[in-house]
């Protein structure tokens, strides 16, 4: 497993000399000692929540170096070369010895733990060293173990935190009702990130030529149950619509399965921006209505072309990111597994997003979004208004950081 292998390599490097000698050698190699800020994320999703804060801090305080740590390979392997981080590592297991050595690794001025990362020995070591610890995008539920009958010890560890920047009022109330006053409700930093992506979205000429003036439905981060759900609608889809599917799994075998389900589909990697318009949007005298995105890294920007969006994962463990399409004012449709995400719950209640349980449900919602202009406009405006109400968390966190340090 990558998780085990990565930590084994890291341990061998760290144990090649004793901690004090290792630290001296590290400082000598780096020259004059620098001030560092430590960010810890469980995996890639949490990193994306911390990323706007890292970028804001580096912009305003370029003198600070960044140490970025991960628990999961899904974060480390993808972001180990993140350019704004001066060092990227796996976080060693949560023992008193590891925590003490880690806190002595650099001259830290602050630490940021993202969302659910409760590493109690590290939290205590930071407190004892006088290093401020901030939680960002934290969200807690009433049934969290901190608030259970056996949670007294766990809750007491939260007193090692300098300030909590939380996503919602429920989390704030839970902390405040138990004596914590160092709490600010500022929302989810991911909204700042996706808003920035939307503002910087680049055009995709080959996709624009494929769409060719039609309305576009985008199905993002889909799995097999989602794709099967879409087949029935696709067969009845009006000619003035086209469908773009961006599957979560872009392996050749899975893409081949999708092509079997949608025989007239085309692959994104086969498009050519210089190809004649007719050959991009027509085939054998019929409209080319289906495009498969068989590459990664562009879906968040492709949502700019969608009238509305289907997000996958809701018939499996959980839905994927809906913030990216919402940023473009796209109403969002997804399966029944969505209640772990505050923004999805909020938007379903506000009728900017819609949950479906089967193909019949999906067809009803899709038809309303296609044919009822008032219904569509209200849903789209709801998404835009919700986004605007959520951005600004990064600025609040930056203010809190400066207040604590200066």
C-alpha cells in the first residue's frame, strides 16, 4: 500500500540520525533559520479546503515557508509537488514522541488543521510549544463523539486549539454551549477556491464547436449506476441538447463500457479544434450529441458550458463536488446519498439542487429544467445567490491569523 510504503521511506530518512542532529543538519542545509506555517490535511479534498488559505498567506506573508502534511496517499501523491509548499510529507502516527519531534522540526509560527483532523498528541505538543493552532472549515454534528457520554476526555483536548473557523451555526453552537468562545462562523473555504476557478476559466474551442449553439447537460464525476440512469433520458433527449459525461474513472475499460451504453459517443481526446464544424457536431447526417471527457483536470472549467448538471456518486457512497457547477449558476441533480454535504442539503431545501431516486425521477426533473424557464431561472439564481453568500471564509481566517500573531 502507498500509505505504508510512503511512511516507511519517511521513517528511514528521519531515523538516519537522531532528531537533534537531524534538525541541525536540516537548518545548516537551509541557511538562516526561517519561520514556518504548518498545514495538515487528511487527503486531497481537505487540501482543496486549505488551499485558498495557503495562497492568501503566501501572498501576504511571503517570508513564511509552508510545511504541508497529509494522512492519505490520495492527497500526498497528487500534491507532493505543490509549488507553494516548501516541504510536503506524510504525518507520522499520533504518538507523543512523534509529535514532540515534529513540532521541533522547524520554527513554526502557526499550524492549521483542516476540517476533521484531530491528532491529539500533536495538538498538545503545539500548545506546550506556544504555537497557535487553528481549525479551518470545521463542521461537527450533535452525535459527534466529542459530545457523547464518553467524550469528556476528547472534548478537553479541544482546549489546545487557538481558534475554530467553522462552517455552520450548528458547529458553533455545539462548541459554545460547551464553554468554547474562540469560534468564528465563516463558511467553507472551498467556495473561495471554486469561485477563483470560475473567474479564471479558460475557453475550450473544440468543446464549443462540438456544442455548436445547443443547450448542454454535463454529467460530472459519474459512476456506472449514474451512467445507467442517464441512458433512458439520453434516448429521448431533444436534438437541441447535447450531453457531456465526465466519468470519475477514466480507465480505458470504463470508457469502453460507456461507449457501449452510448454507441454514438465521441471522446474528448479525439476532438480537434481545427476540425470542420460539421464533422464535430454531425455524423452520418445526425447530430453528434454525446461527448466523453476521458482526461482529468478540466471538468471544473467545463461547467461554464452547462445549462444544468448531474453529479455522480449519489447511488454509491456519496455525491462528488457540487460547488464547482453551482459557481456557474448551474442547477444540480444527484442521487439520494448527499446528506453529508451541507451545501447539498442547503440547496435541496432552497430548490437550487434536486435529489432523484430512479430514472423516472431524473426525467421529471430534467424535463422541468429544460422546458420550464421560470423554474430553471429560479434554480439558477438560487445557486448563484447561495455561492455569493458563502464566499469570504479565507478573508475571515486571514484576519484571525493576524489577530492571533500580531
